[in-house]
C-alpha cells in the first residue's frame, strides 16, 4: 500500500504544469523553475587582495568587458560581473581576509592579555601604555572601592619591592588586525577594564567603543588600495 502511494506521488510530480488565466493573470497549478540561459563559474576562493589584483591583471579567464570589484565588508571583497542575460551577476573571485582571533568584550588572565596585545595589535602609544600597566599589576590588587564605572584603580609594582596605586588607563586608542593585511589597520577607541576573579587573579578585557566606525574606515582603505592597484585597468570598477 505504501509503495502504491509513493508511486502515485511520483507520477503526479511528473505531470506537466497546467496554466490558468484568471482575471487576466496567468497561474500555474504546480511549482516550476526557470532554466538560466547563461552558464556561471564557481568563485575562486582567495585570502589576499594581492591575489585578486594578480588575477585581474592576468585577465586570462573569460570575463565581461566591465567587471565590478565590490568591497563587501572589512574582511570580504568580491569580483563580480555586470548583469548578464538572466539579470544575474557572476562572482568569479571571493576574497576573505585571514585575521587573528581576539575575544573583544571577554575577560582573560592578564598574561594571556599581554601576549594577545603584542601579537594581534599594531604598536602605538596606547598599546605600550597598556602593556606597561598590565605587566606591572599585582594579583589580587584591583581595588573594588575605586571602581565608579568610569575609572578603576589597581596596585602596580613601581620597583623591585615597592608598590603603588594607579588609575587603570581608559579609554585607549588601539589598532588591532581587523582587515586585510595589505591596507592600513584603522585605529579606534576601546574601553579597558580589569576585574578580580576567584582563583584566577586579575583579568583584563577591552570593549569596542566607536560604534563600528572603524568598519567604514577599513572599507575606504580597501577601496583606495584596490583603486590605485587597478587604475590602469579601466574595465574594473571598485565599489563599496
């Protein structure tokens, strides 16, 4: 009985669609799909803007006379065609930036924080300030009574045996690796916080505090970089 039901469902599925005209509009009694006239290639996956530029300059693959280089986000760029006969675009290249992972807004022990700050952020004055501060903070030294939601105090080493109270630096301007390595990394504001964790000592965290404005700057940097690199190839238009 079950086999008969499945067979009937299969036969019904093979039946041709019937078109009906109701009040001047055309309807179908089953779902149908349009077959595209133009063939499209699968996108090549890349990780650097340099690779995209080399591919564009080689111009070996069959492309339309006008191509768009779209800056989708600070970490993604696509090479796409103009509209084809099916009113669709072909994506030939998709570039995804490889950036180091950093947990913004999450507390970590201050040694891990120092290592991440040195390896995943570009050197500037505020990074040096945080490194000096986090490196001299003593365990179990964050003063709870000194935290008013804006400023914090902590005990820091000021010499071989001496210690002193210091205000946690805040806010700070940092330049983490957040976009393609070929372009300038945007500098933005961060809130630096510390807390005392039971059994884990002092923990540190930074919170993004620019409302995402760095993303617009990063995309402008990418567009400027690609525009300069492809200026001798007028068939490529860079957009963001």
